[in-house]
């Protein structure tokens, strides 16, 4: 698959290009930094896929998409934008794009979005999904990592997503993409992970060119130890709702002060509930996911929960997995 990447922010183009390298048979054949250049390169290269920002100089992304559809009709267009307005998403779909991903969600949604639109299905970012009445006419449908129908005029919803991973390495790759995309979008990121995974993430992010020292100094990157974090709100082997809300609200408030986006937002990725399930405490894990869903709505968070499943969990605890999935706004399978 031949891909053209269009974004006026070079670090984000680099992030997208590096993400593409993880898929066999995908090739970035060109990059563009403004709308006119995107139209010209699309005309000359006729790429299979165009990943397109909207806030471009010289020609905005929606106008560029319209011209690209005229000159390269076989090319599929995926918008990856900072813009989270439903009205603008409507305009983009009307211009002929097949998918829409908000930049803050690119770490978890970029690859699934590409898979969906290359199969001829529309994809809409979880950050544009309504918080209720998801099945009503004209509204979003978002199920288990599948494509969604075009948006209706609804308010932007929170994102509390879950990703199941086959092994530790795939979790590190998934979390590092999520963190990098969130930092590039100007979000502060809270990372609750095991000590081993924190070390692995540090290495992967530094290898990817992320300036973690600066992010740590500025308070944009907050690594949390799992055991210490759980100790702040666990009582009698179950999460205490009052303690949880107090602990997380303090963290989120502090992180939001360091966020650079407009509006300032906080992203969270972690494995507190997965750790509880791994310890054999499935009820506590499900209760904790429910509390995280509440807090993500209250603070408009972008949350990614990561589970590395054991063979026993896959083969004998499907009921637990289904209950965990039910507490999330989107589910990305292995």
C-alpha cells in the first residue's frame, strides 16, 4: 500500500511515518506540508491512501480533499486532525474522506482506522462519539474497534478505550504510540504501568525521538508505579470510590496545568485494573474500570487500558473479559 502523509507539523509527520513502518507492505511514498502540495503530489503519485491534516497552510484540508477526490479518485483519504468539531467532521465526510481520527487518539486509532477504510468502511474517532443514545438515527455507532457511520450533530464524548495485547512487546508498542501521539497533540499524559513496562516505554519513546526529559520537567509526562497507585485507593481488596476519586482528581488537575493544547486535555494509559485481574481479583478490576469510566466523563479524558492476557484468561474467563469490555467506549481486540 502506497501512502502520502500530509501535515504541516514535521514531528507529527515523523510519528505517522514511523507508525507505518510497523506494517509489512506499507510504504510512505511522499510527504507534504501544505494543502496545495498535497493536491499536486496526489495528482502525480496517485497513492492508495492519503493521511491528511485539516489545519494546513495555503489550502485547508477539506478543500484539499475535494480537489484530491477530483484528481485522484482511487485514493482513500483518512483525516488525522486536532479538530474535534462534529460539524467539521461532517464537512470532511461530505468532501469525500473515508475516516476521521482526532490526533490525541492517533496512538490507539490510527492503524485500526487505516484497516477499516482500506476495507471500504468508514471510521470515526471515539473522541467524536456521543455519550448516549448511540443507536439512535443519525448518531454514531462504535463497536469493538469496527468502523462507525458518519456523525450526527452531537457533543464530543470522552474516550475510555481498552486494548488487548498478545504479549508485553505489543503492549509497549501500543502504549508508546498512544503516549507519543498525546504529547504531540499538546496533552499531558499519566502513565500507570509496572516497573518493567515503565522502563520499556522509556526506551521506546526515546528511540522514537520523544524528548521525555523535557516532558518530565514540564509535568506533561507523569509515570506512576502500579503498586503505589493501587495502594492509594484499595481497601479490603476492592477499590474505594471516595479514595479513588480524590486521588485521580488531584493527579488530573495537576496534569491539566501542564497540558499545552487548547483546550488543555489529559490522556491516561495504564494497567491498574489488568494487574488486579492478573492477581485473580476480577471483581475489583471490573469495579475499577467502572470508576475510570466515571472519571473519564467528568474530566473529558482520553483513557487507554492495556491488558496482556494469559492463556488461562483467554480460555476460561471470557465472561470477565466481556464485563470489562462493557465498561469501555471502544474495544480494540488482539
